[in-house]
C-alpha cells in the first residue's frame, strides 16, 4: 500500500493529511495555526509556516514515515523574499494585502493598458498579484529588495524547504503577473519593468513532474528520499481535488470567495474581472475572486450579536461588506457601506444583507468565468468553509437560480495536493484519481426562482456608490 502526505497552508492555518493512495482514505491528520499580522497589513513570517507544518506533521504520528510522496498546496499570490542563505528578508506580503493598489494601477498603465496585460499574462494585475507587491517593495523598502536573492510564492517556499530546490508550478505562477500564459514562460519585458532579475525566480515544473526528494532535515517525521510533487496554489489544488471537468462551475466560500471552472481555452479578460489562471494539469482555470466572504459576514454577525445563520427575510436594506477593500469589483480602498436602513429593519435582515452583498459579487462574475455555451443546469459546486452553512446555501440558491451541490469531502485543497502526489507515484492524471476517490459526491439542491429584485437593488447601490467607495485612507 502507498501512502501520500500533503500539506495545505491557508491564510491562517496549516493542515497535514496522510492518505491511502488507492482509495483516498485519510489515515492521519494534523493542524496548526500560524500568525497573520492584524490591522490594515496582511503579513506572515514564512518561518511560522514551516513551524506550523512541522507541528501538524507531528500530529500525524508514525503514518507520516510511510508516505511515498509529498505535495504542498498553499495560498496564492503572496510575495516571499529570501536572502542568500535562504532566510526571509522580511515577512511575506499575503494575497489579501492591498497596499500595492497604486503600483497595480501604475503597472497597468506603463505596459500599455489592461488589454496588453490580458493578452500577455492572461490577467490584469490588481493588488493581490505578486508583481504589484514586488513593485511596492522596491518603491517603499528598497534595502529589502536589494537584499533579496530569491523570490518565491508561499507554496514554493515550503517545497524548497523540503527539497532544497527552487521550483514552482504553472497553476500558482500564473497568478504572479510575470508569467506569460501565451508562451508559458517568464515575461522578460515585465520583469524589466519592475526591475526583477529572472535568476531570482524558481524553475517552473511540468505537471506530473517529480521536482525532488525530501532532504534529510531532522524536524520532519518522514523518510529521506520521499518523492516531492510540484504542489500548486489553493484554487488549482481544489480543482484537482474535485476532479473538475471543463464547464463545471465552482463557488468557494472561504476567507476570500472565488468562482472558477476548468476551461480548454486560454482566458484573456481585459476588464480584469476574470483572472486567466492556468490549472495544475495543462488546461486553464479562469477565476474571479472577492476579498470579503466568510470573515466579513461573520464580522457583521458579531457586531449584531447574532449567530451566523440567524438571518431573516424581507426588508430593503443593502450592505456592501467590503471590510478589507475589494477585488471584484476592483475597489481596493473601499470600506463597507450600508444603504436603505429603516426603523423596521431587523438585525436578521441586516445579516442577510451581508450575505447577499458577498454572494452578489461572486455571481456577477460567474457568467464571465464560464464559456458562453456552458449548460446552466449543471449544479454549482459549493465548497469552502461556508459551504455547509444553511444561510450561505440558501443565499446562493436564491440569487443564482441554479441548482447547487455540496461535496461531502472536506479539505478539498489538501485532497487535490494528495491527488497530485498520487499522480507522481502512478503516472495517472490527478483529476482522474480524485474522481475515483469520489471527492465531488454530495447532495444536490434544486434551483429556486432567482431574486431579481435583490440583485437589481444591490447593483444600483453599487453603481451609485462606486465613486465614493474607492477612496484611499487619509495620508496615502
């Protein structure tokens, strides 16, 4: 029997799973938190990720020693800067740190506009993208930029700690802004634009490639020489974990909210709403992302002293829950906005408005993510931490008018990394492995009539408020 070990690193938590490769059965697991800065900044010390990984692996016990292959799934986009000794120069800038919004706007203009970016890299970079974070670093912390001898993504950093080799994969590198999706090479012109030496970047591994073996590092409870797969970013890993076929839509409800689908066509959306990511297999993963999802709605519930599912129907209140700025729509400096409050508005209606505002942004991008001829009767797969919440499910049903399916499998990002690790052992397609494991199986809820009145109300408020929403805080 083969066992595989995977690690999934979210914004706040590291999870380790040991699985039985033929069946996908979880035989051991562990979890450990890591720190994220509070306030307006979103940073983490990469050493914390490693410490959390070691702690999570220790909880897996002796099963980890039997793992034949390892893969890392991690949060996308972040900027990890390492010195010549491989130590972090400064804390990593995370995907949801939006202070590089001015650099994002400047880079779009300097290269020739949104269409040029979309044609070259598949996406129009916003402040989540790594290229904008590097531009921010060189402008604001030039000494740190000069001390940088290697630039990595979060999952790259952990893979390199395992193997000693600098590699990444096409799924995660496609979210940097300096990888050309048309040629599948680093874009020299963009690297010159931001003053980044390509020698500082990792090699991009091919799908299914063994990128190295685990080196002897006494902190790790598994065998030296264990095969290491390329790993990938969290959304590409979840697509693998679902065994996703082209055209099946996914809505992920986590710290961020995302909608995506596998496509055979390279996406190039000049509006910037859809990011033209690659997947981890050789196809594409057009995706739209919001910064504000479960955490924002939970914060509203806390302010109202309500349980997160204590929603009430009715009312005409609109709440735009942009507590951390926003990516879709692209309003990085925005804050939350409440409109239509009346004497008879109840706390439960306010909470429902927060759900509506979060889901509205995601559904607005769904038609752009899917191919024009996609079958609207295909169930929308609902995943992530919010997917099992009744209020989330009911809101998606009411605002989408589509059937939804909630896969019973949990930790889908980790399962995708596991399928990738299993693939390097057997040579199989990781998505086919995940389908054999049955990871997408779950109950289907029938569609209900779409709430056009709520959708129109939110759209009108957003259109009227957009000029006021995206204002930089005083002093920026």
